[in-house]
């Protein structure tokens, strides 16, 4: 137990100096600062958390408690000892301060009766509601509690604290001072009996605690003034993440921050929840609060979530806490000459229409709060042409301002992808290219999952996987040399509509960029022009010839990029093997045979392409897959027909000229 005494408040104008006599076990009233989303009267309501806090005394006094009962209003009316109230916080309401000051000072000094050993209020009081209720019902309350008094004008008059007939004690019934009273007959040495508020008048005349007075007023008027203690705890919007035993507390920026249990305790203690055990109690109010949060505010996922603002939501029956919001640029109608020159230099007019249409759909989707998948885009071009600058200073800021690196996960190097769910833009820039076709195909499958789904499984480290809604836009930047383009998946009909391949040209930047300071100056100018560009994006009309597909805009593939990728494709490698093996002798005629014969001829020990062919045919159906692709590309030179014993392939030697 804590032997430290609660400091006494300085008396206010309506609050007499408290008695200096020894008091028994104080029961602090913890004053709460305004808290939003309390579910009672809307945001910014001041609260009182009236947990019992028993301080250790030099001479223990036996106590007796009675079981808690519930009144008609649903609030507790049970019992424990309480002999004075002290304020442990401040509010912005001067009327609330006056009530608390009076409640701390105006408690009888006499030995308490058995009836006074009452009322642990496990709840909170909305003091603004209390003040309004008292002001609106003062006449009724006076007639109920002091029936021998009478109404004279706008006052209720009686003799003294006993309520006997007379005119020495006057209570204001209306106006700003409704509930204020003054006792003209009080002796000069009894300052606490001279004036105050209606609550303290009841406390003096009935030997009630502050909580008992509020409870009885609530009973009398049939109004719920005391809310359940558990509701108060849950109303603090503190969440518990069992996966790593952390808590999330509200921050001033309309989001949440992660704290340990100690941090959560400090937050709740500031809200008035005591760390001291009640008399004969097994748990302190703080322990009860943490247990309540563990049982009722557990979340399956907590953190930023791409495409969503900070809030609590339910996904597939699981509670999800989105801890902060994306930051979208507010569109403002204004010019953006620097951005316009930058984009036109990089893309040219034809490609720019596709890029603006892609950007329009992404930006509009984020602003509307919807989820809509979108194509990945590949920015391919010479070094230092502005690809990375475009991503960092235009694409990322326009699409929420958050970026993550997905390459390690998409390439299969790590198993955890939790970081990807915190950003709208997934950026792959200057990463090591793949060296084998299997890795490139696996990367293509990963791109299809990213672009084609509006939900994905989040598997963060040390946490259980959970399926979450997502908004992603994948952006890949690479130099246009053959070895760097190997980072892209091979050309395949299954992925063609899920990626746009742009070729970026190297043009002079709109401003000098030779030095670091010049690059910073360009970035600052672009940042200032973003509102104007976003306004243009929002009002961009996708050309009719570009509209189509599940993504809202057709895919684009620059011819030069496609030609380079075809040269890097496995079917092009097969074409090299065919030319070097089947038609290595001058004047060779058409080759015909089954697929098995074709594969055997290329991989036979007599074949000059034996090792290359075995490496190319890395899976069972590789030869058939690549030969079919060549057939679709060169139908007149590579033919297929059905024979008596299966399919027969015919290859014209002119295929070498096509190669």
C-alpha cells in the first residue's frame, strides 16, 4: 500500500476550506480528459472514473462491504467505505472543478454510520450530462429531497441543511446558477456549510459520498448517469495484439502507436485507472482493465494497411486495426509545367496517354476508398533518364506516400511479406536480374498474384498468417540492357494483360540536375506542382481506344522492349538450337517427326547442342511448350498435324532466315 497522502486542492470561490480533522480511507475521484468515441454523448465528453483507492493508514480500521445491487437504470448502487473525495485530474469545465473541489472538502467529520460504508462506483460519470440534468430538473429534485421547503420566485427556500421550513437556505432553480445554494444562517466558523452546489448539499445533509449522491439523483430522475466501468475501459480505444503481446494506444494524429504493457499502463493511469488494489480485492483496477482489453480488444492484425485510412475493421470475422492513414495529395486546380515536361520527355505522347490512364485509375480508386486491382508497370530505359526520380517524386506521393520493396519475397528469397502490406506502391528498382527461366517464370506468377487479387495473405515474421484486403501498384525500373531486362518475366499470354512495359527515353531534365542541390531543387518544384497534377489526373478522361479489360485500361508493350524480351525468351533459344542442330548441313530439307523424336535429336550425344538443349528442357513438357509458341509465331514455317501414331511436327529450313 502507498502511504503517500493525496494533496488537498486549494479552495475555490464556492469551495470552503476542508476540515483539518483526520479522515478515514479516501476514495479519489479521477477526472478524465475529454475522450472521443465514448458512445454516450459523442466526442469530447469529460469523464470521472470513480475507482476505489484505499490508502494504508497507521491504524487499520475494520470495514464491512455489502454486495452490489443494480438500480432500474442499469448502474451500480453497491457499497464500500468512502469518507472523502480528492481530484486526481483536471478538466476544461469550471463547473466540474467546482463540483470536485466541493466534493473533496464537504464530507462530515463525524464517525461514519454503517449506511455510509457504501458505494464503490465501478463506472464513470459524464459530468457535462450531470450538469445539464441538474440545471433542467432542479425544481423536481428540491421537491423530492427537501419537501418541507417551498418555491419562492426562482429559488427554493428552507431553514437549513435539515430541509425544515424556513428561508435561511436558498437554492437557485434556473439560469446559469441553477443548483447553487447559500445558507445565511450558517455559523461563521462553519465555512463548508455556507454555500456550494446541489451535489454537495446532498452530501452534507444526507451524509452521502459524491457517488451516492449521483446514484440517487439518477434513480430519482430515471436517467443513466453512471456508465459501466468496462465500457469506460473499452471506450479508451486501446487494443491488444496477442501475436507479440503488445498494446496499441491512440495517438494525437488519429491513429495508434505500439507500446509495451508498461506503456499501456501509463496511458490508462493517465485516464484515471488506479494501480492500487481495492480493499480485500484480488486485482487492482489496472489489472482488471488489462484483462478486459486482453479478452475484448484482441486484434488479428495491427499496423498500416495499404489503401486504407486508420480505423478498426472486421475482415473475415477477425478484428483488424489499421494504425495510420495514407496521405493523399489534395487536388488543386493549378499548372504543373515541370511535371508535364518531365513526363513528356520520358514517355512521348503515345506512351504518356497509357501512363496517365493507369495513374488516373489508381489515384481515383484510392480517393474513393475502393479496392481495384491494377497492372504492374515496367519502366525500361537508359541509365540516368529519370526512372527512379519518377517513382520517388511522382508515383509514390500521388498514391499515398508509402513504398515497400517486395523483390526479396516475390523472388522467393524470403517467406515473410508483412512489410508489403504497409505501402500502396511496391517498388523494384535496380535489383539483380534472374539468370534462369524458371526464376523468371516464378516471378511472373508472383506478379499475377499481386496484380490480379484484391486480397492477399499477410505473413509477417513471428505472426500467424491472416488474409487482408489490399491496394497495390507494382512498379519495376530497369536499364534496357539485355542482362538487366532478365528481371522481367518472359512473354506469356497469361501475364500479358497484367503488366505494361514502357520504354523511357533520355531527354534533358526540366531543370539542371548535375549537383545534389540542383536535384533537391527539382524535387521541391515537383512537390509544389503535385496538387495541380493530381487535379489533372482526377479529371483525366481515358481515351476511348484505351478503355478495356478488367483493369479499366488496356495494356501497353513497347515494340522495342518486346523484341528484346523475345530474344531473351526460351522459345527463341529453342529456335537457335533448331537452326544449329537440325539445319546445320547446307541444303537440308524439311524436318518431320514426333515430339519425342524432336527432343531426342536435340539432346542426343551426337547433337552439337546437347548440353544447351538439356538445360533448356528443364521440365517434362518444355519442348512441347516452346515449340507450340514458335508455331503460333511462325505458323507457315512450323506446322503440326495429327498422324496415325500421334502428332507430327514439320519444320521448314527457312526458319533459320526468320531467326
